[in-house]
C-alpha cells in the first residue's frame, strides 16, 4: 500500500502538470486536420493570445461536433474532434466533472477514428498490452496519424480520470501507441510523440523505476526534430528532466533559450507563446528549487 500511495503522489505531482502542458500540442494536430477553409486552423495556431483562443474555441468545438454528425465515419473529422476536445478540456476547463466528460468524449472520438481506420483497433480499449502490441506491429506509416491521435487523447483522458486506477493503468497502452508512432515516423508532428514519451519516462526518478536517460534521449530527439522551434519541448525538458537530475545549468539554459526565442513559427506560435509563459515562471523559481 505504501508503494501505491507513493506512486499516486508522484503521479499527481509530476505527470499531471506535464500532461496539461503537453495537451496544448494537441491543438496543432486538431486544427491541422480540419479542412474547413485553409486559413481557419492557422488563425488559431498562429495566434499569440492564449486567452482569446480559450474564449473562441467552444464555437469551433460545436462546429466539429456538427460535422461529425454529418460524417460519422470520417477518420479526419473524428481525429479533429478527439484532439480538440482533449486539448480544450486539459487546458481551459477547471471543473473536474466537466473535464472528465469532455475527455471521455474525446477518447470516444479517437477510438472511433481508430476503428474506422483499422478494424483490428476497434476493441483497443479492451485489449491487454501484448495483444495491442501485436496489432500495432501490423500497422504501417500511413496509420501514424490515427495512432498519434489515439495515444495523445488517451493521455488526456488519464489526466482527467487520475482517481481511477483502471484509467491510470492504461498508461502502458498509451506508451505502446506512441512508441509505435516513433518507430513508423519519428518526425510526425515535428517529433512530438517523443515529447510525450519523455514525459512518461520522467514521471519517477531512476531509483523508483523511472528512466531518466531514456527521457533525456526523447527530449533531445523532440528538440532536434523540430530544429529547436518546439519551445514546449525545451520547457518540459527543463521541468521534467533537468529538475529531476538536479542540473540547474541545463535547466536555466533551456529556459533562457525559450524566453529569448521568437515564438512566431507557422503552426507553433500559440504553443510557443504558452511555453514562454511557463519558462518565465519556472526560471523565476529556479534559485529556490535548486
């Protein structure tokens, strides 16, 4: 029981805040998938006003719901709904019950998309990990978008249902999905699957079963694949790895890079703006933390 209690506390302190940060990356995918006018998605992604986006996204959510009603088997629209609901719930919804409902809806959309894409994934939530891995082994690079959506949306669902140990146990399935994404196309969405895996590997310190070396490798890969333009990857690298490794030099250097960088980047401006806000907060805490 003590081990379970210890893990529960670490899970809440270390994984949940990181998942909430990383969910903003879901907006990149959700908006990029939607094809309701070529410029509408980038009107969101290239906006540097996080509060304005928070106020405007509910209309977009309702629009996507309507489109899914019209095209209930559209893989692209289901992926859009899944990622958008997951990101919005994790970032902007404070009420636990409402967040839980929205992430359940997001995961439902994601599993429907997976099923529509590959019949072998229709029972993905009921599969044990070995069976899931066996099914994933038969998938190819063209299946990466639906696998990425399912993995990232499932992570958001777990974040909102952290009191349910059955949901938390599904982290192994999330890892299997994202690892398959990196095997098939490591550069997908500028390497953000590596960012998710890095967060999972850095939940626990090494002495408690964590994998800090693997976390660092994933963070480095995420930064490299985005050519340093994914500022959120650097923020999470500092918060999750450098703090755990007690490396203030690396921590402060990464955060200073983010603060000094121009957040404007096609498709990443909103995410980078959010990352800079977090970098300023973490750097201000550095002296006290270390």
